[in-house]
C-alpha cells in the first residue's frame, strides 16, 4: 500500500486500495499497537470510493486513529 510521500509534494497522491489509481483525497492515520509505539503513525491514502472500505478495515482491527481530508493538490 502507498504511504504519503515525505518529499516536496509533487508526487501523485494515489489511493492505497489495491488496483485503484484514483487521486487520494483522504489520509487515514493508523498504527498497530502490538507492533508500533503509541507515537508511531502510519498513513494510507484513500479516494472517496475507498475511504469507508479502508477505514473499516483498519477500524475492525483497532488500528485506525483518524481520518483527515487532504488539501487539494
């Protein structure tokens, strides 16, 4: 899955859903408490069509911390 780039912002923000090439408009912030410290934040990106699917996947596992709307590219 893709993670939000840490670079200069010119990279394409692609949805993290498998096979989806849509532009992401949501940032899903999560961590796995069994593996990561509480300060660790991982990020998946989501388009409108996959926001609920990816959020539900993370939430069912108690990994989801927050969902944030991304600024337009």
